[in-house]
């Protein structure tokens, strides 16, 4: 609820027009680039990255990123699938970006070291 209020406040005051209207993919790329990460978009022919939308790296850290640009809550099943896919590809600490997450998804991610980023968190940090 607060996320939508924040979104409409950004639109109302005018300072967030560019940020608020960007796709979640573009917001995510900007978010990681501002933090000094190298961002690689998914290459269709690369077998290890086929499950992920982005792979971000900074020094020796490499994180797969999956973006779910849905207008609904992401459940624990999506987080579990992301966890399995990242393990299969040899990555640790995957990142999942979406509009919002269920409480079960948050609990699972917390136990497994998966980073969950919401649109609200990204938009707030880009302001």
C-alpha cells in the first residue's frame, strides 16, 4: 500500500516522473550501475545465464538477477525456483526483483541468503 502512495506522490510532485514510469528492468539496471556493478543482460545463447535476466558483478562478487515485472505478489515458489536455478548454474546469493513479495517468500529468501528487491526500494534509492 505504501509503495503505491509513494509512487503517486512522486508523480504528483513531478520529481519522479522519469523514475516512476521506467520499466522494472531499466530501473534495476540503473540501480546496479549506480552502485558500481557491471551489468550483463541475458544472452540467449549462453546456457548458464538462460534462467536469469541480468548478471551483475563487482570485483569478485557475481550475482544472477531475475526480474518479475508483474502487477502481483511474488510467492515462495518463484523464490525457490530462482534458488535452484542459481545453484544449478553455480551462483550463490541470487537477487530477485519484483513489485512485492509474500511473507513466505521473504522468510525463505532470508534463510537462503537470497536478496529480494522491490520496485519501491529501487525507486527510493534512485531519488
